[in-house]
C-alpha cells in the first residue's frame, strides 16, 4: 500500500477545490473576452481528451471527430432554442412539428447531445472498426463528411446550410470547466481500469492482445463510442459558447486542430491533452497579431489572414518530425514526481494524480 | 431524359472519370510502394494549377511553357515533400507518417490561402486546346476528347514504365519487400523518390486539366478531388494501376449519372463517393482488381 496515498488524496482534493474556487473568482473578476478564451480551452480539452482515448490509448487513427461534434452541437442547439426563435429561423422550410415546441434546460441537452453522438459512434464503429490505420482514417473521415452533408440537406430538422442561430448563450466557466474536469476524471478512471489496460494492449500489439484473450472488436468499439460521447458533449458546449452554428464549421479542418492538440500534448497522455488544449487556445488568440497590420522596425507589414494556420501546420510537422512524443509523451502528471521534487520520498508505484 | 442530354452526361462523366483516374494513379503508386495515403497529393493539383495560372496570366508565357514549368516544379515539390516529411519517419509508427502527411497537406493549403488569397480565380483556357465542338444537338468542349486521350496515353506510358523498364521493376520489387530488394542492390530511396516524381507529375497534369475543365483555381480546390481519387484507387484495388483507372472511371460515371437521373439527390453528391468507399471496404477490402492480403505475424 502506498504510504502517501492519504497525502496524495488530500492534495488532489485540494487542487480540485482550489481550481473551482479559482473558476468562481475568475468568473466574477475577468472580462468576458478572457472567460470566452478559457471556455474555448475547456472545449478543446474535452475534444483532445476524447480523441486521445481513441488515437493515443487505443491506437485507432480516427479522423471523424468533427462529425460527432457536429451531432452534439445540433442536438443541443435544436433542443434548447425557444419555439419563437425556431419559427423565425426556419424560414426555408418549417421545422418538423415534433421539434417545434421542445425547449429543454441546458444540462440535459448537453447530455443528450453526447448520447446521440455516442449512438452514431457505435453505429459507425460497428462497420468501420474492422479497418485499420489509414483505411480507418479515410473511412472515419468519410463518415464525418457524410454526417456534415446529411446535416446540410435535412432542412426541416437542421435548417440546412443556414444553420442555427439564437441558441441560448452560456458563459459560466463552471459549466465548461466542470464538464472538462468530469471528462478528465471519467477518462482517468477508464484508463486505469481493465478496459484501459485492454485499450493499451491493443494499441501496442493487436495480435498479442488477441492472443491474451482480449476481445479486440468489443474494446475498440467501446473506446470509439466513449470518444464519440465526449466529442458530442464538447459539440453541445460549443453550440452554447458561440450560439450560432452552421455545417461548414465542422469540416475536416476542425478535426485537424484537435489532432494537433493531441500530438502536441503527447499521444497517450491525458494531462498532456489538457495542457496542450490550454496552450493551443491561448496561442490562437496571441497569434492573432500576425493577421493584423503591424509596424516592425519601421516596416509596415499588412496582416496576413490565415497565417495562424500556417504556423500551426508547420508546428505539427516539426513536432511529428523532431519531437514525436509531444509535451508529455505517454506520461501523466502525478504526485510522486511533485513529492520527490519537494524531497519527500515516495514508493515508485503510485496512483496517478489529478491533473488540472 | 432526352437522348441529347443523356449524351451530354455521358461526355461529362467520361471526362470526370478520366481526371479521377489520372490522379488516382498517383495515389495508388505511392500507396503501393510505401503504404501511405499521401494526403499532400491532392494539394499538388492545386500547386500545379496555380503555377500554370500565374505563368499564363502574370508572366504572360505561352500555355505550353507555363504547363511545362508547372509540371516540373510540382514534380520537384512532390519529391521534396517525400524527402523532408516522409523519409525521416520511415521506421516510425504508421500513424506518425500519416499525421505528417496531413500536416504537409494543411501546410500547403494554408500557405496557398496566405500567399494567393482564399478567393477563387478564373483559370484562363488556352484557345489552342479548348474549343467548342457541335455534333448534331450535342455541343461539347474539345476537352471532353482531349482529357481521356491524354489520360490513356499517360496510363500506357506508366504501365510500360512499371512493366518494362529497370526502374519499374525496381519499384515493383520495393513494393513487395523493402529489405530484400535493398539486399538485391536496389537503391530504395532512389526508387521511392522516382515513384513520388512520377506520381507528382501525374498530379500536376491532372491539376492543370482539372482547372481547364472546371475553369477556376482556389487554394482548397484539391481537397475533394483528392479524397475522391483516393477512394477511386481503393475501389480499383490499391497498388494496381489498371485498378485505379477502372475505379476512377466508375466513380466519375456514377457521380455524374446519380445527379443526372436523380436531381433531388444532388445535395448528396459529395457523400456518394464516401458511401461507395465504405461499402467497398466492408465487402471487398482488396478492391476490384486487388488481392486480399492477410497480415502476417
């Protein structure tokens, strides 16, 4: 038994409490721009965590995340919009009568967004997960595109290419980071359960895992469905953050950004994904200056729109070529490391700590 | 549907099919030799189209010189990409190489947006190559004949090269087994470079013809044709050159005919290719001409 278990538990609890306290204070004191950036970071964190479960822990190269997110966004958006604004927005074709008068509270809508995305994940995973590597990548990418094209075309439900507007806005840090922390804790529990060990065994060597009696297909499907569930949750949160959505948002480019975060944080590290998500969303804002006109040593440089994505794609290439393990590799933040640094000797094997 | 409109659709579908086939050959060659979906292949189309565009409009070169420059530069770019982004990762896990390929593709697209602007530009059609042909009630562009002819000539050339020349034999050997062929004194790096060069040149020709047929260029123009041509290559059996040709034609014909016979489904046109891909992968993963390979332990 780990003699520092109690200490670590208290530390973990403390971190959780302090972070909620910090969120509470930040909500009251920060201006709405910073809050928005932080909320976006929470959404990216959920997305990166869920893609990391599929890609980093189970070794399945799925490029379908934007599709699951799209489903989550639309489910949450349609369920929470007021009947009055639905009537205004659906002017091309009236909304399906079953949906016209529903108006749910926020949290059940987020949950249902996740559940429906998970359902689609299950249905897509069932045929697609028999494929591997690049075939799986292109098939999941195809499914995500199909989802997007169907959403563009079933106008009575999704309002087609015009998208949804006037989705109720939520700007509470507690909702976004609450969801992110719950996601992190749930995924941490999964990774350290027998499921998690099975996932990692499949990632490292599928044939060996099968020889050890692991049901490959079942576990792949499980990992894929859980990943889709959290992608749906993130999609729902995205709808509440930006309040107007349309199908072009959920292109392949979006999956690319999430992939970038996962690779940056380290494929196979949950804490890495969270850290990278925060770094990415802050960089997205900081680097905005390269797209605006500036004065460099008396030289007028007009802003170049799109420059941020050039920097990010270059960054992805450099990471994958020269620093493939990313920030954290497959390591996790853990208290042993911190305690050892502070001069407290710990046994080598310890429970993984809370990362936040 | 009147016979005239039907003939028009047949002409359109053959043109589209030839373009798909031409680009699919590049995918299938690269996949056959290093088992990598070269995502950047799609963006080489765009690069070639832009070089030709700038050559003709900005530097006012005659079309044949700008096309030649476009093909040469795109080929160099394709080889450079292999050199810089894929070769260092040859012993890395496959996922890393794929991520690298996606990274290159996005870099090219975003560089395109930054350097050239996101707005589509009209592509000039050289008068020597494009004119109208009137046959009874059916009128079509000369491209409708030119594109399939060029495709078939190139296909024959590539097949000849792969079957008969020394380099082609080396390519087939490397695609079977890396290590054994390097023991047989095949310079693997050189062979892979040559494969990328041929694939990129085909992509460049495909890109130029694509932008003559659908006369506009924009930085993301390669994205969808690229994905669809990869699907065509998978349909025909990846690694097989005649397979890529057949896959390209089937996909092009089905796509045009789907919209022609069921106009109410035209919104789903882009989804069609993916549906086909998923069905193929599920029921005949080796493709039409491919063989099903069982992975050895």
